[in-house]
């Protein structure tokens, strides 16, 4: 027991503790507020808005490509670090173009050469596809539109505005660049 402030009345410790807890001092209120203010940002770190988080992983598909009045068939292999396009029709059949974000490598029959990508137009099919994949995979806030059969993504690369249609697994179905007339229709062999 303790002597209370009001004379020599004996009050059990529990009542004093409860009374102290019921009426905290200004200092303890401030401390509690400061503590909550300091913890609030930490609590928010674990909370984040749900984002699309959609990415295009590696794929290997065939494509029908058309650019204005010119068209051809090719195979497209996309990995995490490069896109390779192999022409399968026209007189360029057998031409292999690989782009890794820095340089373009072209192989045809017994000829091979690698050049800095500054020497190539963004309509190069390997560059066009690579840039779209990088755009999608690098956009943390990407919000693809859901369609009946998959997703629709719109964006812009060095080649201009594009629309990519994918299936539910984010494999490309079609890719078109409205500013240049370059289109890809992807399919499995």
C-alpha cells in the first residue's frame, strides 16, 4: 500500500496504477504520438498498391510480318537478354537477326557481322520486338487491359506507338506499330 495525496488514506497500488494508466501525463501522450508517427511509415512499407506486374517471359513463335506492302514469314525467339528473328520466306530466307539492346548481329549463309544498334532503323524486327518486351518488363506500373482471350498492352518505343495483344500466358498474339505500319501476327508452328 501507499500513502495517497489526500491525507493518509491508504490506497492499494493497483488502484494508483489504474488511475495513472487512465490519466496519462502529457509527456507519455507525446511520446506515444511520436512513437506512432515514427512507426507509421514503417507500417506502410509493407503495404503497396496492387500493380499489374505483368511481364513477358521468353518465347519461341513463328510470325507473319508485314510492313506497308512488304510481307514475310519468320521465327522469333525472345529470351531475357536478346531477340532473334530468322526469316523463313522471300529471297532473304535464312537471314538471322539478333538484337541484345546494344548491338545487332546479322548472319546470312557464310556472312556474319555485328554493328552498334545506332546504325539500324527501329523498324528492324528484332529491335522492334526487343524494345516492346523491354518496355513491358521494365514498366512496374503496367496495367494491361484484359480481353476475352488475354491482354492488350499499349505503349511507345523508339518506333512509335504500339499495341500488343497477348494470350492469357502473356505470349504475343499480335504486335502493331500504328505510326509505321509494321505488324506481327504470331503463331505456333
